[in-house]
């Protein structure tokens, strides 16, 4: 029997960490993220792992966001010496993300120690240091997605594009168990359809068990075009009051998406004449990595490059890596767009910008990312009249624009659609990576609309997965290479949709008049062609 223990991102959105064990005692991990959002949640980072890190030979890392990767330095510090299997852009992004995370840990510990000294308490140590983070990077073992690899005898894996951020992956795992094989799919964070910059999530058709994220399992994003219009409106609002536009953004992905959109406005000539500051050393570095990794762009982003533009650049854009440059932004009068991290307003330069601008009527605060419970960002979104920044009460007088359409996460509709691609026999579904209400809501719609068996695991819950003695209706891989067969299956699904559409039209009375005998002949021809594609 295979055991999966949900050691993070179960009942919450952070701390992603799943332990998979087979009956021979082989153990692998999927993700090793930091718990974030409030003191209680962050304390979990210090708990026992629930396994011995030195016994783990493989960690699959879905993507570089800290809530999925941020405990890797601690894992290595505590004895992990195996391989971290991940995509090449994720490995590259981890280099900057983990060092930055270590720096934050060190700063927090230093601040806490200073505070405690007055109370005669002992020194607080960081969760890990910059040295630990640098040390851990040597275990990153990048592989290109879409190829099946054997990580140890009896355990095979493949990464697929998850369409969430640059390099983000779904993990497909095949584990041998008593002469049978169990296939487990971990969705990681899934992107939405038509996500900017990266390609849409890969559709998977077969699995015995599926672990799916549910960050927005109870929400449907507003249409993207509306969100773009709201972004322009928020910029114009502050500009008309000669105030600043503050965008708290995650350094990785959300920032690049905002730059990408501002670039689009600039090329369309809809962007007002206003200076733009990217005020985050980490976001600046991440943007450089995005610029380097063009081969992972989707068609639209590639087209911009082919037309001779950099999708993340415009003449008014200024990078402000140093503290002096950052401080000088608020000293300059007049309007400006300031993009700064952290995305949930809990740390970093954004706190300074909020302190300077949150109380100013006429300023715009644009919230473009998920705000976890307990964070300053969540309080602003929830309409609190006053928030604490650097232990000072600051009134919220600026206009808050919450623009949901920029999420890098699939919404309920996208998640349901992605799950619906699994063919019979359908997998048992475990809904993870969501706050309880979001996970439960997604579980309910999957049960009701797709008739699948669903469970929402609790934090630290262990699940026993039986091998299923069923033969899957997959096109055999040895007959047709896997890539082509998947593409083919996609086409068949498209055809099914087209046939459904035709059926609906034919049932409507008035449409029948437009059908000719020639159409019937064409359909007959298509049917004959179809029969010849894969001979029995
Ligand atoms: Zn993520």
C-alpha cells in the first residue's frame, strides 16, 4: 500500500509538502515550502519534519514560489542529500528565491533578538542562513519537462507544464507496488486558461489518484479584459490626483505580468505618461531570468519578441535596486507607479510605500494577488479603516482596487475543466492547497458535476492508496510516442465538442434549412477518414 502524508498545504495554501512512501519503505517528497501568513502558521516551519530528511533521495519541486520551495535550505541543513528534480527555469529562479528567503529569515531573527534583549531573553536563530541556502542549491537537479525518468527502482516521474509561473510543473508519479503500478498526479499550482507569458496547463488524462490545488476553489475570476481596464482606471485615478499608484506584487510572476501588461498598454498607446518603478531587488533579478528564458514563453509573448520588443520593458520603467534609490521615489512629487514586494504586504519595501501613501486620499492601491488570512494585504482588501505598519496605525484613505483577474491560479471553473479531462477509470481526487472553505467548495463541485470520489485531507493526514487493478484505455505508448498520442487525444476531445455543437444545432428547427446534401457527404467523408487513422 502506498502512503501519502500531507505535511503542508492541507487546509491552508502555504507550506506545500507531501511525503510519498511505498511498502518497501522508499520515500520521496513533492515540494518543500515555507508556511506563511501569521505567527501560528509560521511556527510550523520549526516543527519536526515527520520524516528523516537524510532518508529522502528525491524531492520533486513543482515551482519556485517560496510556499513550495522555501524550506529546502532547512531540509538540506537537517540532512537531505538527495536530488531536487525540477524544471530548468525553476532551478534558476530558486537560486535567487532561496537566498532572498534566507536573508528575510536572518533579518527577522535579528529583529526578534534585538526586541528580546530588552526582556533579557536569549537570541533568536534564523530558520536557516544565507550560507545554508547557498549550500542547498547544489542539490537542484534540473530536467526538461515531458520526459519520463526513473528516479529510483520502482519510481518513475514526469514533469508537465502547469501554466502557473515560468517553469512551473505538474508532477506525474508512477510507483510500483506488489507487481502493480499506481499513478499519482500532483497538480502543483495550476495556472488559468490564457495565463500571460506561460503556456496553458498541460491536460492529463490518466491517473489513479490526483492531488489538486484549490487556492481559488470557491471563486470564479472576473474576465481578464475587465481586469486590464480596471488596472488602467486605477492608474488614471491616482494620476488625476497627482498621487502614487502602489502595487504590492509577488516578486516572481505577478510582477512580470504587471510589467507585461504595462508594456502592452505602452505599445497600444493607452498607458498614460507616468514613471514606473520596479522597486524590488528580487523582482528585478526575477525579471532578468524571465528575459533569458524565452523558449518557455507562450505564443503571444513569443510574438512580441519576434516583433523586436522586450515584453517586460517600456521607456518610463526604472529599476531601483538600491535602498537610496528606493527612498528617493517617495521624495519625488507627482504621480508614479510603484511595484514592490512583498505581495501580501507583510515584509519588504512595500511597507514603506504603504506607510507613505495608504493614508493619502487620491492614491491608488492595486491588489493583484491572493491575500492570506492574517496578512496586512488581507486587512486592506477586507476594508479595514486602519492597519498597523511598522507598529504604527496608518489610516486607509487611498482607493483600494482589488483586481482578481490577474491571478496566476486557475479558478473554480478552470480547475473543474482541468479535472474533467481525466478519462475512465477516473482518479480518486484529494483536494489540497486551499483554505478549508475553498477546498470544500471545489470538492463539492467535482463530486456533483463530475461524479468523482473526492476527499479533503487535513494537515498531517496520511492517506493509504491501493493499487487499482484496472486496465486504462490509453493509446499504448510503444505504438505512438507519448507526445503525439496526447496531442491526438486533445484533438479527439475537440472533435467531440464540435460534434456536440453540431448535434445541438441540428436539433434546432430553423437551422435545418441551411444544411445541404453536400454537407451530409462531407460528414460521411470525415467519418471514413477517421476510421483510417488508427487501424485496429
Ligand atoms: Zn505558486
